[in-house]
DNA sequence: TCTATTAGGTTTAACGTTTAAGTAATTTCA
DNA sequence: TGAAATTACTTAAACGTTAAACCTAATAGA
């Protein structure tokens, strides 16, 4: 009734356990004939190796860990960004001898709960994949000293065994701002994400350098900060538009925040894109379906995940992959951006709405 | 340099390995004093048990498997439904001694690739969680004869060790149709999902029985079928509205399809909800943000996942949980449904659009 | 013909844990 | 006071693999 083991096969074929092990592992020192008999009975008894036993002796588990960060219960996997990245990561594991284990991140560091490193140790996890933007996670500091490779999305950790993949945020935002400038906009605002995310710094840098390159002045009152969510984006936009009403375009550092800007604009009676152009970042599914559909920067999420898998596996195998890989985010122009209407200052429109 | 083991602790404290094991496991036959010394040195050496070794001897891995079905690469984790369910499932594992391993489903059943059962066997997976609607997955048939418990979302399998959680689709759709009827609609169409999904059968049953109960006639030409996607929903709606133009309301069996209906309606010049009321199913994030925001049936995704975890764990522990659990899906009324405008037949509007 | 090599295995040990079966010293209680 | 029970351990075995070391018979090379 219990599972078949190497021993069962060995007894049935009439050889030693080692012979069976070596035959199944493809070592050449087993004769053609015995090998065949071994394979046949293995098939017959539907043998599946016990990976726990193998792990114990080889000290390699074939397990990669996935940690999904985020502060709220709901945030982790349900973020519109995560799914495709994970799909890509998993597909990057196909053909490889690795499986993926998901760990509950976000657990408070109270007594009793384990650090990410400790969780990995127990299961002999060979490498970890970290998603989520919070650089202030209490367990993250440890990771820099990890002895197993760790790859993150959008969160460079500067450790010996840490790697990161992400998009070239600077040049992506640069393209977005250039797009707006080419449409005639000069008063361009930014709704950025929170500072704890390294992408926020990069996107801001892209924003400023683009203004510089395009010869546009930088106005600090056109900078707002939010938490990457719809509600946050809306709030940030509203308090900004109420202070300075002559802006004609907004770059939001995430599509969710851009959708919030859209909501806010509607509330203030501003027509997008006639009165206000809006550009997002991410190209989540929703971006296609908003009205107007969102002009945004497409993050190649699937490829990000796939690249992460490749890097992690290569690092697990003792190779030394690049510590940072940047993919290109492409501008997708949709309906939320348009030429700035020359004669009519947006100011007037806003007043009208009040 | 290598990891600390029970042996290291035993040597340092001066007792046997067994004593250390029993002390750490909380057995009462170790004296208070030795126990304390053991705990202290365990802490000191930062001991983490080797779960592979434990698994080998106890024959319990503490691993639950997650299989995400779907036909396309992109479908699995990125479906707007999956994220919250997985979050709920993971949170259902907190406080339990289980971890979750994700397996690549969707692999072709060619020679060389393993069945779900075999994948579980190798890793000594104790129970599996299956998501995704395809009852025609080539490996699913095997699952009915599984000896480890399997819990599915929305896919009853009728096996000895299979369990399923889902929503009470029949009564949910019933509520949706009643809502439309109360708004004065009598020509109500349904855009259902594909037949391979058991939810499609149930939702259709709810649809028909509601018409019955409300004294409305059932018209087969008001029934269309699609693949749960936006594009599919739009296509199905368009070909239906072009055949029979006097419908005033549509129930779509998923929000994605409902969004497709919205697109289709816009294309035909129909105003939602003035000319056409639309109800979806799922309450995905996008549903709040479409214009108009979608009236829909809220599936408690997080709770579905949590319930699945509870059932699976209880089955793993030898208990006998109910083989089917149905949660309630609540109607969320938003802007996509309205009173049917009496005098003006929708027909006229459609003509006008052409 | 004798030694060295090779082919095709076998034996033994090890991985780190748990559990069953002892055992020696102390305590209980009749 | 002496047998029985209890306390606080230890020893030995097992889980299912892999890997290193060893063995034997046949073959090759000189």
C-alpha cells in the first residue's frame, strides 16, 4: 500500500539499491540490459523518487522561494502587477528542475515568527524571489547578508548574493514626458509613489531630467506624492489642482494612481484629454478599459518574471549573473493624452467647475 | 560554516540528540533545567530544523500544492480572480504548520511530464488546491482517484478525497435577475460562460429558474455563450443584439464579459444604463472603475481561498469536512442598471445607431 | 602469461530527524 | 524496607536517497 521505493525495484529486479539509483540517474556503469529491466519495473510500479530523501543527502532541495510583500492582507497577490510577473517566473522554471514555494510574508516580526532567511533555511530553499516595493519591511535588512541568492523586482539590495530586475524607469519616464511636451504641454505635474520605493526615486529623476533636456522649468508645486493606489492618486491630484490650476498634463507613477487622477479630474469637471492629459505607468489590464483609455508605459511584466527566474537559477548553479538587469518600458499612446489646446488656459476651465 | 543540527546542540549541551529533539518538541520527559540549556544553545546557534529530514521520518511534509489551471500562458495567476483567492488561501495557512508549493500546471501530457498526482508524490505533498475552470484539463480525470485530499474552486470532482468550494451561483443569479425584473425589464439576455465550466451550468439554471419564478418567458434567442473574456463577451453580445434588438438588459456570467458587453453597447450607440442595463458576476476591481460602474455579484474571493485552506487542512488531518461548501455572492448595485424606460422600445435606439 | 584495466556491479556510510525500546537513579507507598 | 513506579534520560533503528569505496570476473596490453 505504501509508496514504491528504490528498494522495491531493487528486490524485484534482483540488484542492489545503488544499482537502481545509478541506473535511473543515467550513470554509465550499469549494463544496457539491467538498465532496461530497472526502467521497466520502475514504470510498472509507478516509481516516483522521494525528493525529501534526495534533498537530505545532496543538500539541494530544488526549491525556490517566493515572497510577496505588501502591507495589507489584500495587497500581495491581488495587485494587478503581480500575476503576470509570477506567471513569467513560473514559466521560467519549466524545463528546469526547480519548483516554487510561496511563503507568507508580511508577518509581524514578533517573537515566534521566522525571518525570511530562517524560513528558507528550514526548507533548504536554494534561492528566493522577492516582490513588492516596501524597502521598509522589517525582515529585508537581513537579506543583504543572505548566503542564498535573492532576486527582487524593482528593489536593488546591494548585497553579495542579491540581484534585481526592473524597468529602466529613468528613460521610460523621459519618453512619457517627451510625449507630453511634443503635444505642447509645458505645465506638467507628477504624481509620484511613496519614497520608500526605489522606483519612485528613479521615476522622479527621469521626470526632472526630461524637463531639463526639453528646456522646461521645474516647478516643485507640480510634484505630489501618493501610495500607488487609486484613492491616493486621486487625493494627491485634487490637492494639487486646487493649489495650482494651470497644469495641463499629469504623469502618474502608476496606472492605479493615474486612474485616481482620472476620477479626480472628472470630479472637478475637467475633460480628459481635452483639458488635461494623463499618462500612467505599468499598463495594467484596467488601463485599456478606462474612459478614456490610458496612455501609459508598458512594463513587460511577464518578461520581468521570466528574467528573474533565469537570473536566480543561474546564480543557484554557481554562475554569476549581472546584479541588475533593466528591461525597457514602452510608451503606449491611448486616449488620455492630446494636444494642449492653445488659446484656452486650463485655469479658466477649473474656475468654471467651482 | 555548515548549518547547525541537533547534533551540534547535543554536543554543546552534553546530552543525546534524542534529548534535544524531545526538548525542542516539547515532550515532558526532559527536566526543566536541561530543557532550558537546550533552548538557550538552540537560540544561540540559531538552530533551524531540517524539514527534509523530518519529512523523511514522519512521512509528513507540511506542504500543500497549488495548481493554477488555464489554457494560455497569461491566464493563470494574472486572472483578476486568482489573486485574492490565493491571498485568502495563504492567510488560511498562517498559524498552521503548512507551506504552499506552486506547480506549473498546463504542461502538455507528453511523455516526460508528470501528472499532478505524481508531482505531489515526489514532494510528499499532503493536499492540493486547484484553481481554474477547465474541467477538460487532461490530468484532471486522475484526480478523482487521488489518495490525498484535493480542494477545488468551482469545480466539483466527485471523488472520495475531493472537496470543492464556490458560490451559490443559482441563488446569486436569481437575485440578479430579480433585480432587473424589479426595474421593469422583461427582455433579459444572458451571456454565459463556456459549458466546460460547471459554474456556467449553475448560473444558467439560476437564470432560468428566476425567469420562471418571476413569470417571465424564456427565450432561447436571448442566450449567448462566450469564454469569460472581454473580447468574447463583446463578440457574443454583438451577435445577439444584431439578431434580437428588443432586449433591455443583459446578465453576463463574468465581469470581464460584462465589460465586453459595455464595449459592445457603446459601439452600437446604446447608452448604459439608459438603453440597456448590464449585470456582471465576480466584482473584480475593474468593475468599480468602468463607466458606468458595473452592477455585479460580489464573489467573496478572499473568503473562498480561506475556506479552501481550512477544508484542505482539516482533511489532511484526517477529519471529514463537507465535500462542498457554498458561500453567498452578494448583489452590488452600481450604475450599469436602471429602470427600463417604458415608452421607448430599445429597438428604436438600435436602429438609430445604424 | 602475467599484470593492468574495465565493466558491472555490491557494501557501507551518510544526510538530520523522530520514535520505540531500553536503563539507571530516584521516589512512592504499602 | 523492598517492590513498583516515575523521572530523566540514552541507544538503536528507521525514513529513502546518493556517493565513496570496494569487489569480482572478464578483457586488454605487453
